[in-house]
C-alpha cells in the first residue's frame, strides 16, 4: 500500500478508510467523521461525502474499539455506544444557519471520548474556540487550537485520522511531535493536507 505522502513521521493514504485502516498500525484514533446529518454548506453548497447516516462512523468504531478514540459529533445524531465522556466545542457567538425561523442557532458540537489512557493537564469539558469561517480549507474544518488541546491529552502512540479532510488532526500532531496517519477518500483534500504539512511554519487558524 503506497502512501500519498510520508515525511517526518506523518503519513497520508488516499483511499477508503474501510480498506486502509485494517492495514495500518496505530494506537489512538482522533477524527471528525461524517456525522450522519446530510450536511450541506449554506455558503458554498458543498457536501460531506458519506454524511447521509452515521453508518460509516459506526463501522469504523466497531472495528477500532476498545482502543482509545476521540470523535466529533452532533447532538441530533445518536452518540457512539462506547462513549465514556462528552466534551463540548463552543464555536463562539456565531449561531450558524439551520432553521432561521427558530430563535436559537447551533453554536456548539459534541466530542466523544472512548477508551482509556488519556492524560495531561486537567481542564474543563468545554473547549472555547471560534469556528473557522467560510474561507476554510474544508466545509467542516476544525480549528487548529481545538485539535492541539485534544491531541495533547491523548495516550502515547501513533495517531490515526480515518476521515482526514484537509489534515487538521495530522498537522496538529506534527506540531506536537507525534507520529500520525491520515486517510482520506477525496484526493483534493490529500493534496491540501500534504501542502499544509510541507509548510515549515504551521498554521494556527
């Protein structure tokens, strides 16, 4: 299996995670999978592949657990069965789109913690970082600072992100000196992630 990118302990594979994940060795899963909410960006009309249901997310977790995992999600989609703790990403005052007839707009997402071995400086369960605006590299891109806080508390070992997107997980892992593997089915995002990793000064969006 030939990597799309491999340098300084970071590897990217272009392919379907259901096929690639069983072929690699890693200890911690950190990912922002398709939630199962049929997401469509109100700004760019872009879609998230495989987001029509949580089946793909659940398939990956069933084969990964009981090893430790951190997985983003949404309140309107059932949480993974093995969830041990729920963190909240507070995205700031921008209320999002959604149902504009409703006086409250969604300004947070859930983060599910599964497995054991997490460590590091103790903090609260609410992570407060503003969302990335519409000029992001991916329609659901997560802020660099959120990924740093999560990975800092992960057990030792290689990190894998089976739904890599534009590479936020593996870029944060590189900054922290962690080995990491990203898997992404859309080649355009593999290219974006590789370019981000090639930068000697990493972005802090």
